[in-house]
C-alpha cells in the first residue's frame, strides 16, 4: 500500500513537471513533493484513496490469521 502511494505521488509529480516545469508546482524530488503536497493540500491528502485498499485487505488478514490459529 505504501509503495502504491509513493508511486502515485511520483506519477503526479512527473505529470506536473511535464505540464508546468517552473513555479510552485515544480518538484525537485520525492521529499520536496511530499512537503509541497502536505503544505498546500494538507497531510491527510497523502492518504487519499487508502480506505478502499484497507477495507479489502482487512477481511483477508482476519481470515488468514484465524485460519492459521485453527490449524494449531
């Protein structure tokens, strides 16, 4: 999930760099991208869209943990 978030941020940064290239929207790297998004849009925007993957992953983890406990 974290890798997907980083990949999304990097794609977003690359798109903005190709479109603008100068000014406030230009990112000088991944850390700069995180900083500017957190500053301009708020820290919670870094986690936008994380709810669906968590809701899909939680039941799978619950079932696999309880299934392995039942075998022991």
